[in-house]
C-alpha cells in the first residue's frame, strides 16, 4: 500500500508540473515542433529543467543501497538498440508530432474537459492492446 501511495503522489506531482508548465496544451507542444513556423521554445526550457534536476539528483539517489520506501532500485537493464525499440520510438515520435500529446500530458489533460486528450488516450489504449495481442503471437 505504501508503494502505491508513493507512486500516486509522484504521479500527482508530475501531473501538477505538466499543468503548471503548460505542457498539457497541445498547441504549445506543436509550436515547439514547428521549427519552420512560429517556434515556441517553452518545451526546451521545461526539458532542460527536468534534465538538470535529474542529473544532479541521480548522483545522490543512486549512491544509496536502496530507495527510501522499497527494498531495491528498479533500473532498466536492456542496453542494446534493436528493431522494436527503433520502430516504437518512430511511432511514438510521429504520434507526438501529429497529436501534440505523449501519454503523461494526455492523461493529465483529461481534466480540461476537451475531446483531444480523450481521443488520444483511447487511441493509446487501442494501440497498446493491439501491440500486446500481436506480440503474443
């Protein structure tokens, strides 16, 4: 129960950060991707802040033998770049470029009461279930 509570708190904090930085506004994200038009660099500053905090914080966090509330770190172990990774990254990038959403901001944007994030999340679920079905064959 403690792990789920911490995960919920982290998710709420992440969603709040997305809302405050306006990264749930698809027009702002699409403006960042429009490098030949009216470019909006806001996302670059948000990304830079996040990477800066991560680079500094992980130096201290990963020195610990384990996280504060659980027994071990769950870090990625896969290091090779394979075909599914490249294809998945390409699909993610195209979807992000078309819709202006990636999963975190889309889920957070559900509170706005507009249809764009709802349609994105439904498409995300459909795509995830399709992949799960195809990958099990």
